[in-house]
């Protein structure tokens, strides 16, 4: 037991001595008198390899068009000023049998040159501006000055989301890294490997379809061309919650509105109240669904669904108005008929009085010929008016006969019976067109 303790103590002391020796070498290599941390290495072009590991839970803030990612950013580059290729000293090795000169953290990070890279679409663009914000790990491997840096970042990025197919939309989340000081002739960025996802990583309401890694260049006027890396994540929204909260309840409201076709036509308050209440409820649900999204100037698929369902409910109300009008058509026709003949009698009496008054007034004129002409003229006008009234009455009678006034109640009930089949069939056809079109567009977006 004592020998084992002594053996472990010797190993610890040996490791401590090696770390002290390596730190001493690092201090000598990065001494400000021989190493300027503000100047890049002279091995142009400098190649910076970048890899990303995502973990935690990604958040999509739709109201602000923002996303939140927790990631581990790994970068590596060569700095020949720290290399010890001419040294004859021996150093510790890692599991890959590669020499590790130094391994440290923030203190070591503040003594070496860091590549001027930043994240384009985020509120905190600079990656290395605050090394104390998150823990970092610095390793200088091999004898040629290869530096590996790992840093955990929390990104609050901005990206314009497209809600045209909401809630069956597929969003593209872009993660862009760029250099802002050294152009492509001095520094080049490249992806060292594919993106890794932690086993507990989740998109919180979305699912990842695929992703793309792009290496490209960006040109700015008066400054030059710079290297840029782009990672695009294609994520699909999980629409189960929308089905339970919006689609299924609104579809049930439309089906309930058809119940008015079985209510008696004379029960106007019941049928009107049912339709109006359902329509107002659907408008309120549509407004609540809109509040979850930013203010957009275009119509998305959920708007089309809600608007179409409101039209179906409104059509059921219009159907009852038409049925009620036809049902009471006979009563209105008889009332209009009595009123019309009363007006004819009043016109006949009025025309006789007017003729008598005109004749009486004509005798007061100085010229007898003018009086006779005026009398004949008024009499002819009265005859024409009577003829026109008779013709209009005959036309109206023909129109009412075509409608078959006596069968108005039967027509009203027949419309209700046919609406019980027509409305469900139209709603089924609308659903087929809506869901097939939505599925096709969703596949096209992928």
C-alpha cells in the first residue's frame, strides 16, 4: 500500500515538473520582446480551420426573428513563432502520440495572436472579444506551432423567417463566420469537419431535416474580399400543437354550424345566434394565432384555413337568410299585391281630379285654342300613365307566376335538405385541395 502511494506521488510530481517546464517554454516563446500578439504570423496565407458542436436546446424567437444557439466552437491555426522545430527537448504526449507543448486557458489565450473572426448575424459578433465570458481551452500541439482553441459560445442570432407555409413551414437558420481584418490573401477560413450534435440537443418545436456547410468569399467596396463560412440548418416545424389548438377546433366549429340546417326555419333567433356566435369565436381564434407571429404583410397558410372556414360559416348564415326570404315569399307577395292595387285606385282618382282642375284652369286663359291643346295634352299623358301602370303590373304578375309563389315553403325546405349534403361535400373538397397543395409546397421547400 505504501509503495502504491509513493508511486502515485512520483507520477504527480513528474507531471507537475513537466507542466512547469512547458509553461516556462511558453512564457519564453510569447515574451513581448520577441512575440507581438497583435501581429499575425508570417506564414501567409493563414488557414483557420473551424468546427462546431451544438448542445443544449435551440430556441427560435419568432416575434423578433431571432434564434438562440449554445455551441462549442473549435478553431485551429498555425503560428510558426511558437513552434519549437529546432528544439531537442522532449515533451509530454497525448493519446494520439502528438507532442503537447502547452495546455491552458484564458491566461494563455491573452498571450498569443488570435484570428480576427466574428459571427456576422449575431448581437455579439466578436468571438474572442471577451475571453472571460465563457471557459476556453488552448492547446499548442506538435513542434510546428499548431494552436487549437475551444470556446463555448451562446449566440443570439438574427435571421429573417418565412411564414408563408406556417405552421407547416421549413425555416433556414444561417450561422455565418467571417474575418474582418485580413483578406483572402492573408487569411482563409475553412470547415475542418461536419457539425456535431450533442445527444441531448433539441430544436424545441422544430426538427432538423438537413444542413449545409458553405465556404465562400464576401467582397466589400474599398476594402477587398474576405473569407466567410456559412452553416445553413433546414428545420421543419412540429405542427402537432397547431392541429390541436387551431385546425381541429375550427373544423369542429364549421361542422357545428351545419346544425342550423336541421333547425326549423321559423326559429330565426336560434339559427342566427348559432352562426354569428361561431363566426365571432373563429375570428377571436384567428387573432390569437396571429399574435404569436411578427407583423407580416403577406398571408400564410393558417390565414387561408381560418378565412375559408369563416366563409363556410358565413355561407350557412346567408343560406338561412335566403331560405327565410323564400319561406315568407307568399305573404310578402300578397301584401305587395294589395298595396299595388290600392295605389292604382289612388292614381285613377288623382288623375280625374287633375283633369278637372286642368280643364277649369284652362278656361281662364285668354286664348281658347291654347286651352283646348293643353286639355288634350294632359288627357293623353294620363292615358299613357295608365297604360304603363297596367303593363308593369302584368310583367310583375308574370314574374311571380314563374317563381310559383304557392310553393315557396316547399322550396325553402328543399334548400335546407340539399344544404345538409352540399356544405359537407364542399368542405371535404376544400380540405383535399388545401392539404394536397400544402403537402406539395412543403416537399418543394425541402
